[in-house]
C-alpha cells in the first residue's frame, strides 16, 4: 500500500458501522480490479455525535456501540503508529469479519466490542500483538481520531455518517457512502464505482437519497446470506439474486 499522500482512495471508517463495512467490501473488490491503493482512515460516530442526546435520538444500545467503536479506533490508531498504515486495513478486515460476517453471538453486545476479551482474538487473527489492546482505554489516541473525523467531515459537510470516501486526494471528489445493503457481484463492482464517482464528480451534485432500506445482508446482523445471496448481479436496474 502506498503512503497516505499517494493513495488513490482515503476510506474513513468506524468499525462498528455495518454500512461502512459493506461499502468497504465493495471498495476492496474495486481495488483488486483497478489496482487502487487505499488508505484506511478514522471517523468516529461517537465523536460525530458528541453533542447528541443519545437517549432521545437513538435506540438503547447505540451509545454503547458507538463508544466501543471509538475504543476500537484507538487500537487502530496505535496500530498505525507502531505497525504502519497497511496494518490498519488488515485490522479493519479482521474486525469486520468478526462483527459482521460471523454468526451473531448473544454475548457480543455493543459494549463488549470495546473490551480486551473481544479485541485480543481479532488482533491475533490480524497477526498483531495483543498489547495493542491497551489502547482501548488510552484517551491520548482520541486526538488522532478526532483530527481525522474533522478531516473527513471537512470534505463532505457535517450532516453525514460513515463511511466517507475521498477519491484521488487531495483534489479529487469526496462523498459520504454510498450506503449499500448488498455486495455487488464482482463484475458489477467497478461499474457501480464508475457511476458513483461520475455522479459525485459533477460540481453541482449535492445529494441522491432514498430512505427505504433493507437490513444490510450480513451474518452478524442475523441475515442468512446463504439464502438471499452474499452478492447480487445488477444490470441497469434489473436484479437477479444468486442462490
């Protein structure tokens, strides 16, 4: 992977966001076919919502989940400092597989994801030392996470979530999302990418949105992806599911 300044894509993620994880899987498909380099960067939903009344505006578990995401980003920040930028992508992949691509674990509550018991096996899978888990409680890393959160929001405006993608930085197009609930088939991944970048690159473009959403097709959310299909072929608006 290229250094941050030379990467083709800056991908800002919070590890507890299912939509960010789905989008990251799609970006990895595009990366493999286009030979793009990706720099995996941080945006914390807990910091984005620092002034929000969670009890009034979110379901019950969201504050604990977002706080766990911030704690995991502290580990990612220390990982980058001690093991390089490529290791962040490896760690994020291992986190996503554990949180979203594994069968639901009734003990795996949002809060537990911010504990050593959760992160240490993930670090082992990623080939990283267990002592990185010490960063979970190290508030000194929050300045790094806050700086990149601010950086991400400066690219898109503040009324967004995760992920944020910056293509061909520093002057290229940046956008929130896209929010996708299914992974496109490999043949369609690049075509979808070209459409998204083309639309976002139009100087007058601001937003394209619909509020109707299905649950992200992820095992960790209780969806039987073997039944609905982990990938979907897309042909100009018509779809056929792989079974």
